[in-house]
C-alpha cells in the first residue's frame, strides 16, 4: 500500500482529479483536507499560498500509473507527489484498498 501526499491550489481541482483517479481505479480513495497553508521557495522567492492537501491511498502495483496520471492532470508545474509506505495497516483496510 502507498499513501500519497499531494497539494492542490483549490478544492475543485483536488476533487476533480481525485474523483478521476478513484474512478479509474488508480486510487482506492482520497481524503481532501482544506485550509492548509504552504510556505515554500519558488524561483528564488519565498512564497505562501492556501492549498488543499489530498491523501490518496493506492497500491504498490498501481502507483506508477497513478503517479503518471496525477502528474499529467495536475495544474502545478511541479506537483507534490510524495508516496509513503506504511509499516502497519489494518488487514481489513489493506484488503479493501487492494480490491478497490
């Protein structure tokens, strides 16, 4: 299983892309967390922006296609796509994620 962190500029783009990835069965689900403020360096300037954080759940085998589809659809030039490998996942949740 992989948990993928990805920020979006607004809820609508996060919802649209998240829904598409779930419909294509590249992700089992996505949680959208509004109200995130990101502070980052971009083109030699320190910037800040409100964002929506998406937490995607996918499988190891689906991850390459998932990441490619997410990058292609994302509105940012350099989207945050950070995949984490959980060390412990409830068996029932892992089974559901694998089947979704």
